[in-house]
C-alpha cells in the first residue's frame, strides 16, 4: 500500500511483504509479463523491464525467480494476457482511493474491488473522480544509514540525472522525478552505488485526510486489507493520513 513517503511506513510495508513474499512475487511476475509483452525480454532494450527488475530486487526477489519470470513471459507459457485496469473511489469520510490492477478477467476484478469498497463503507466512483487529487511522480526512497553520500552529493547526482526534488527525512532521503524521467534517474543512482529501498512510479496525494472516528479508521483498514488480499490488485494509493 502506498501512503506517506516516510521511511517508517516503507519499512513497515516491507516487513508486511516479507510475511507474504509469494503474493508480492506473483504481483511482480505479472508486471514482468506485461513489460516483456510490451518491450521484449532484453532488459538492455526495455527500460520498463529494467525498472520492474529493480523493483523485484528491492523486494528481495531471487535472480533465478526473476529470470524464470522473464523466460515464462517470453515463451509459450506467456500466453496469459494481463490487462491494466484502474478504479477510483471513496472510503470513509471522503478519503480518496485509487486501485491499479493487472488482470486476465476484468469482471472478476471489478467485482472484487467493488466488494472491498462496499464492505468498508466506501464506494467505487467514475474514472477521474479522485485522480485529480494526486500527482503521478517517480519516487525513490533511500535509507540514510546505507547511503555513502551526504545530502549535497546525493542532491547533485539526482538533479544532474533529471530529478525534480530531493527531501530529507529523519532516517531517509526521498527523490522525486517526473514519470518520464524516472528510469534515467533510477539508473543514474544505481550506477552511483546508491542503495534504494524503493523505486517506482507512484501517485502522491496533494492533500491528506485525517480519520478521527474509530469506526472510520476500522472501515478504511478493512478496504485496504481486502484490496491487499486480491492478487489482481497491484497498487493502492490513498490520501488517508495514517
């Protein structure tokens, strides 16, 4: 789940992922399949595939599993066509939620997503109903302890590669890019030996909504948990200030 850019949330997310690696690997496998179908199986000639491989490695996906996924997607077994679908809607107290999915059955996915919203007291809206409240950005999170560069050096490296901004948190750095510049910036940082905790194109909310009512908090958690359990769902973005 994507929420705040705070490193503590990223660490919490990764711990949660570690308990369900199979599910995470399945989702990344689908992203690999789509990237291979769109741009071929050679990462040197497919920047989208390079980005997904970097994401896979950040999630501790073994190299042989990555290679198998690429071979599967480019071979006879890669005949499952995943379609990208996006849903937008509202959670408790007007919270905005965007759901990105890769599916081979749009009816199943639509039903599951609608069910998740309904059980959490929310509702699915029309395309565009909440996405205007978010900015699409490339986001790279760097653990301060593992980064050998100081802030100024890292900033020069990131900005020279095309980054828009670099901010410093208590235990992390956050690099933001335009979506089209993300791959170039990520690769420049990778070549400079900068260890990335997370690197992906994401949706960042322009404003945050606080939930103070315990029922609202419980219902919002219900929506996010149900979406997280759905293998078709790749990413969930929201503006709940947790």
